[in-house]
C-alpha cells in the first residue's frame, strides 16, 4: 500500500543511485525462472503485469470471463491478500471465485472438483512454478513502462525482455500511446488495446460539481475518465493503492463536500471498501473494459484453449 514515487517516471539521480539494489531483483528473477513449471489438467489464463500498480488486470479478467463463460465452466482465482477485499468482491459478483495463500492450492482444488474447466487468474505472472495456457501482461497506456528500470530504481518487476515469453500484451487506458505500442511490439507481436467504458453514467448528475477520492494504482486514469465524460472536478483526495478508509477520513471528505456544495464520487473498487455507514451520499463510477479489437482477441483466446 504505497504511492508510486515520482522518480519512477524518468531517469534521474535517485533512480540511477538505486540501480545497484535493482541487481537483487534481477538475481531473484533469474533463479525463479529456473523453477520447474507444473501443467494442470484444466485450462488456465493468467492476467498479470510487470509494471507495479494499476494496469486494469481485474477488469480484463471480468471481460475475458464474459467472452468465454458460454463455452467454458469458468472460475476466478486470486492469491489471498488481506488488503484486496475490493477485488475479491468485484470478481465474486461476476462468477465463481477461489482464493488461498498459494495459487497452486486453488488450482489443485479446482482440478480435483471437476466442476470447472477454465481458471482465470487475476495476477500471477511472477509465479514461475505454474505453466499457463495463456499469459497476458497488462500495461496502462498512460504510465507505460515508467523509466524502464527494475524495482526499486523503477516500477518494473521484470525486464521488458520477458514479454517475449508471454502470450500477449494488453494496453488498457484512454491514451493512444503510439510510442509505447511501438516499443512493446519489439518484444511481442500480440498486442491488444482497450479503454474504460462507464456503465452507470446515466444515473449520475454531471451538471453538479464533484469531489472525487480514490485509493487505486492509477488515480490519474480515473480522473481522465471523469473529465472525458464531462464531470466537473472541483476537488480531489488521492490515497495509496488498496487504502482502507477510516470513518474520520470519510467524515472529513463529506464535511468539505457539504461546505463547498459538491457531490462525492469514487471508483467502484473504493466504494466496495467502504462500510455501509460511509457509503451514504457517495456515488461511484462503474466501468468495464471496452476491447477495441474484440473479434481478433476472441480468436486469439479460442486458438489457444
């Protein structure tokens, strides 16, 4: 639950000074890639990222499930983390869901139950002991690869060269980043794009001025989407990713909104983290992934399953 440091955006003295420590990340990745990969009897799709932070993984999992659920008996799998209750709720609302301390435990249970024949894993590209039928690395089209350096000098968990080992790359977001597309194309020819499409916008009053708050990995993308759909933003409060909101924090937000005659809006993920008490008088924007080359992506999935 951290805010991404600004020096991750470009090469500077801070990022350069941390490169020696990044060698540790490089060494860890080298040994992880030596692990023997286990192939499971059920089909598996893993949607992950090598850029730390919000890249639209969960939204893409849901959309892939919508594409394939008529043909397969699907289940979502996510490794259990105490601070990701919001993502669990989102996935549970869209289909069957399983979560354990290790992904392998969930996969074994799914395999033994014989109830499902396709597991969609939200995150897990760095789990090198599992052989996935399809592996997709997500990027946000605005953030791209940051300064292109490994943690902690930059935001990357793995070198960009690893992208050649994954089935595809997905660019999620509103920005048409041609430079990023061209760079990633050097590593993988299968690149798909999407933007975020609000699904409850008709229920929201865009004539009013808004205060927005969020604790997600890509808050700028949320603001960009609000502005794209003509929300008038007067104030904003940004919190770390997966932030658990205390009563006093929400009370403060409501007091400011009341005094300045502003409506309050947040993301669906953040809204699901709020208590019933705190949800009162707070709107949220529901979004879905809108895949731009859907027929091509559908064919890509079917050919590999």
